[in-house]
DNA sequence: ATCAAAGTTTGATCTCCATCGTACTTTCGT
DNA sequence: ACGAAAGTACGATGGAGATCAAACTTTGAT
């Protein structure tokens, strides 16, 4: 059935800080978020550079989706992933920015401010 | 010995995002950070409103200290806790603010922006 | 000197979660 | 219709961490 292929996404208002933090505390998931942030558009599950098996990756994508951080939709056999940037910024202003910025090497930050 | 009573604090440069996130992902520890943020000064371990036993609280304080989020020092028999605000802001700008802001009820945020 | 107060340490549980392999489902080419 | 590609679902497993009680340490007050 096609209905099964439309996964559940939480409404913006039901997104909790607890779940968001639980999501981004994992390095693999944080890497997914970072890659989505740096990319120009959405990315298929297989398009990420991840150090885990496919089944583990699926697990991480689900955690991110249920936390409200990403939106997933099918494009053929591929499952695309989109960062819910604006919505997250709306509920938790500055959070995503701070994390992604902190994720980048220190030299980048120096270049941006004092460089 | 008094030397034993000076716990180890990580240098600012050795503070990692991973450890900070692992620290704040726990609700009890996040509550400690929030209470420190809202308070005017430092707070003794016993001065916090926490839903755990004393030994568990000790555990949480250690995690926060080793992550670089708080500074601990003795004042008599009491162990005082200070938020390393400026230092954290230096390495991870905006992170603490975003988390503490997200922690507050939504009504507060509304009042601050649109109210 | 004693005692209480404030934390710490230790050891033991207990739960949660990241991980994997295997089997399954769905879609797209041919 | 068949096979390959892309993910998902399902157990199973292993390790990390949150929790507590009990014993201990240090300090301050009496």
C-alpha cells in the first residue's frame, strides 16, 4: 500500500526540546543534520556519508523524523530527507544554528569572525 | 587532604560539543543549568531543586563539570556550582542561550517577541 | 570531643539504545 | 515477468548510563 509509505511527521507544536536533543546527541545523526545543512537540497538516505550499516541508518533517520528535525518523502525507490529548518527555528530559535556552527572546525569560526 | 577537594576542570579549548550535548540531554542536568542561569549567583549542590537522590545528584554535577559546563569549588562543607557562561559562549556561541530559551515555556518566548 | 550537615565513593541494578545481519517490500528497468 | 536497487522491519546483542542505598569523609557547630 502506498499509505504505508507516508511516514508520520510530528506537528511543529509537538516538537520537544528533549527529543531534539536526544536526536542530535548522537554523532551519526548530528552528521546527517550537518550534511543536510551544508547541502543545497534534499538528500536520499543512500546519499549520506555514514559510518553505519543500512539498517542502522534507517533507525537514525526515524529518530530524526520523529523528533521533528527532518521530513521524509519517497521519490521512486529512494527516500528523500529534508531538514525542517524554518519550523525548528520557529520553536527553538538559534538552536540548530548553534549546533551546526559548533560542529564546524574551530578554524572556520576564526576565519568568519577574526580571520 | 585539601588537594582532593579541588576537582578537575577541563580547559576551555578541550571542551567538546559531544560532551556538552551529552551533558544537557539529561533533563536533571539541564534543570541544573537552567537554575544556574536564572539565579543571580552560584548555588550549592543542596540548593538545587532536583528529583533525585544525593548520590545521583553528585553524579550529574560531575558530568556537568567534566563537560566544562560548570565550575565547582568548596565553601566550608558546601560545594558551590558556577556556570561557565562566558567560556561556553566563547567556544559554542549561542548554544547555551538557545537551550535555556528553549527550556522556558512558550508563553515566555511569545511575550518576549510578539507580546 | 562529638555530632550533625553536606557531599562523595562504591557497588549493584536496570533500562535504554546503537548496532548488526537477515529477511522482506517496493519500485524501476529491461 | 524478472532482477536489481533502495530502504524497512525484526530480533538479538552489547555497552553505556541513570539510579539508589550504604558506608565514608570533611567541615562546622556545640
